[in-house]
């Protein structure tokens, strides 16, 4: 069986690390990795291959950045040629990026079966490009591999229940797989002179926040206020830094802007923070995996389980809500929970077992 795996962005490199490792154990399965080039910066791409052991790509489509249609079009044109050449038995796509969309469209047009990892997630906000991508991917995929019961229900509501399979979340696999390795490989707290539990960790990269002056201003105001109480560590995405400067905003001295870090360092920064403030979907889950309180600077979340269990607060870009949530988490930790809504850490094996049986 030949599987073409399509990846192109940070979360996909991480998820592929778990699934590709499982594929490598199967003699009957050959994997061909296609890197779209959506994330082309070394810190956002190559470092994950080196750290996580993701098989290096056979093809790099070098799509680069651009408007959504432009970027997706470049990927689609190049990917079609690769798939015609490779003739895989199945195409495997991850998540909700433009790489996911392009891979799904290309495979569908060529009548190649598609399996979608992390299918069925919904924010119910179609202003998000990711929401459009995941809806299209789910409706074109032959197999929708779901992380949660919520995702299964979402697909059933869209008459896609027959294609849905509950496998758990491969991000949880990775959280378990790489936590011990991270402790042996790196020490970001020592490198950055940080003390466990004495800093907040922030990430902010979504276009809905960075490209909107009002929203980004609200976020920066809140972070500056929080920095009066504790150090805020901010691995800054280059786009966000650009917009902070463009809008004439500034961060206080107690907000430590650092370059993007590798996944292993990020794990340790997350595990040792007092609170995480983010607009990332993946980091919301990682915060829950490591039982770190999370403030999500979005108007909704796909990962509703983290909110229901009390470990995640949704604030949007409202500075008052962000600072109030920080105060509540600083005053009292969320209730302890043994719930495991994202599976048992063996999702990659379930995915590969299921795909092999299909063949």
C-alpha cells in the first residue's frame, strides 16, 4: 500500500510525526511525503523534521506565502503532477490549512481515496479560512478520522456519519511521545532564565487577530497589563511582529519577545508556565494535556471539551475579558480532572490499522 502524506504547516508536522512513525513499522505500507512549502522558514519547517523524526519529503512544492487563492492554486497545480506520477492508493491529509484543501481537491479530481486526520472539527464561523478548508476536506474525504465524540456528532449532523471513525487525537500521542525526549534534549527555562510557574506563555498568529488593528490593540493592551503581574514569554510569529510595528503598538519590557522555538522547547515552555494565552487551536489542547490553564483569544473554539472541563476560557480580543480570565486563573486553579476526551495516546496506531484494513 502506498500512502501520499501531504503536510505544509507546523501542526501538520507534529501530527505526522506520530502517524509516520507508526507507518514506518509496517512493511506493507510505503509512505511518500509531499511538503507543500506553506511554511518555508527554517524555524517553522525544517526544525520539526530534525527534532521529531518526520520522514523528509520526497517532494517540496515550494508554494510559499500569498493570498489564499494564489497559495492554494500553486499547491494544487504542483500536487496534481506529483499524484499523477506517484499513483498512491490513498492520500492522507491533516487538519485545516490551505495544504489540506489543496491536497483534498487534487486527490478528489484524480479519484484517489482520501483520509482526513482531525476531521469533523467545527468553529461554526465561516469567516475563518480554516473552517472552509475543513468543511471541504470532510465532504470530499472517503475516511474522516475524528479526534473527539463532538467531531463525530458534527459529521453525523452533516450526513457524513458513515465516513466518520473515532480514533482519538494524534496530538495527544505526540504530547506523550515527546515530553520525555524534550527534557533530555533542551532546557529553555535555563536558556531564558525562567522559573517554573513564574511566567505566562503567549502566542498570537491568527490573521483575524494580527490583521485587525482593533483586535491586536486589545490583545497587546491586555498582555501589557498582565506583564505587570508576571513575566510574559512570547515566541513571536514574524507576521505578528510586522503588524505590531505597522499599527504603532509596543509591548512592555516585561514581555519577552523571543524567536519561534522548536516543538520540543515549546512543550517545556507550555508545561512549566503558570498560564497560557493563545489563539492557537493546537496549543489549547496541549495546555489541557499538561493541565495548564489556558486563555483563548478567539471568539469560539473547536475544542469545546477544554472549556467544559474548566481549563480554557474564551475571551476574544477583549482586553477586559483577557485580564479578568488571567486574574481568575491566578487566584484559583481549575478543578482536577481525569477525563480524557482526546483518547488514550494511541491514535496513530488506530489510524494506520484502519487504513491498512481498507486496503
